[in-house]
């Protein structure tokens, strides 16, 4: 077997292992805010924000299709990953739809964690989880809500560019 062929095979093996490791820890967190009496451009999170396990962030799309992209710094990414792992260990399956109590009518935030076929949905507002509808122990889930909110704020401008 030629040296070039051995190098190609070794490269493909390493790439396959890396891809498998990435899939094993793959999760996505979506943050969606609701501000009923406010122009959506001024409601941080109104157009949604998505953060993945590698720390990539995106906000939007806005009505004009604009999407903002960025990356969490390693400290923030690790903090969010720890919160995700804690939530996955402490959550049970989402139950029937729950009407979260709103501190302010018309204002709310939803954090949705997806890992493979598993989905955990949390409700609250301004980075604080409402434990009324928590699908598990609030102490295991609240850090995810807080860290996801903080991550969203790192990329989401106010107002959102139109």
C-alpha cells in the first residue's frame, strides 16, 4: 500500500472518529422571547436565538431575513454545556402543555434544549425560569435557562437591525 493511500485512510479514520464524537455530544438550545406590547426589534430574543454544542450562535431571522452569527467564548460555552448536561440528567419527559405564570402579562421566554430525539422545554422570563412548568427538579433545570439567556444576550442586539 502506498504512503499516500495510508495517509488518506488514516485521515478518514480520524475524521470519522471526530464526527462520531461530535454527534455524541450534539445538542441545540433555542431561546425565544415574547414581548406582546413592544416592537419586536426591541424585544431581545423575539426573532429567536440558537446555540449549539460547539458554541456557534445565531439570532434571527428578522422579518427581512437577516440572521446574525457569532460564537461563544470558551468559558461561556463550557458553562452552557455544564448546564445542558445537568438538565439532561435531571429532567423527565415534557408533560402536557403547561400555562406558565407570567410575572408581567405578555412577557415571556422559552428555552428549548434538543439532543437527538429528546426535547426539554422550559418557560420563564428575562433569564429566570418559572418552576411551575419545569419538567424535573428546578435546581437541575434553572441553570440551563439562565445560561441560555446569557448566551442569547451575547449576540442579540437591541434593536435588532432591520
